[in-house]
C-alpha cells in the first residue's frame, strides 16, 4: 500500500518537474554507483564541438555533485519551485514552460562557452527560483527560521547562503541574470509602451506538449438529432417572431 501511495504521489507531479528531477536523481545515483563519472558529464566546449559529445549540453544540468547536504538542498529547491511554477503561472502551458527551460539553458550555455563553468544545474535552479519569486512578490518567506523577507529577495538569500558555505557565487549570479532576462522579456517589456512579446513559443512545442483547446462555440447536436430529416428545424435557428 505504501508503494502504491508513493507511485500515485510521483505520478501526480507535473510532467516537466517529474522528468527533470527524476533525471537529476538518476544521474547522481549513476555517479554514486560508479556507472558514470563526472568527467563524462561536465560542460566542455572542446569535447562537445570537436569530439561531438553533445550529451554534455544536457548532462551538465543534471549533476549536482555527490550525495550530501548540497545535493539535497539543491534538489529540494529545484523540486519545490519548478513544481510551483508548473502548477502556477505555467498551468496549462506546458509548451511555454519547456520553452523557458530551453531559453534559460541556451543562455547559460552561451555564458559557459566563455567561462570555466563545468556544471550549470545550480544556476538553473536559481533561475527557476528567481522567476517564481518575481511572479509572487508579496509572499512572505522564512529561511530556516532565521530570516523573514518578501519572495523577491529569496534568490539573493540563497546566494548569500551559498557564499557562507564557501561556494563561488558566479553560478548563482548567472542564474539570477538569466532569470531576470527571461522575466523582463516575458513579463515586463510586453507591458511597456511600445513593447511587444519577444519570446514566442515555437508551434512544434505547442503541438507536442499542449493539448488542443476545445472550441467554446462548439455545440454538438443531441444524439437523437445527429441526422436532420427533411422538414426538421435547425436547432441553432431562432424561432420566428
């Protein structure tokens, strides 16, 4: 019964959040079991373009380090804010959510070409947190019972916490920068005088991920009137005055 409950809970997680967090956990487990090594996963432009190891464009977003506090901390925030975005402002807009993933990953990869960054999963998590926080500006947050603040400060609090742990803040700053670029182009610029929507989700993503909406004006005939007989009144016709 417990297994069935866990399976039901797992299947209840939105599709994109479920796929991404599962891929992260499986990748980390594979490294922990020594089926893979981080050297096969990290971002390396030379190996990607010269050796055609194109999987590194994806795997560098899936590995958060060995099992430990940092891994679980990142996974909790990734799962929480990815799910809240998918169930909140992206509800019913899976294609747009996937496009945000692709847009953010593309910008981070471009930056990675000019910087010595090996894994970008943490930056991606911060990007998700940033977008959520800007779309929920009035929510009060509490960080480990020590700090109380409004949601837009959350990415900066996480960056400060990362700094206290002795980590470089470059990854966090990258996530914040990419998150702000997406938020500005998607939520701010289109609402400015003369502004317009620049981030347009490709139609093929909508075909794959979004179910077609039903025509609200579609009014099917009752089953006993599927075939109009001669002399039958059109059901949509107004009665004569």
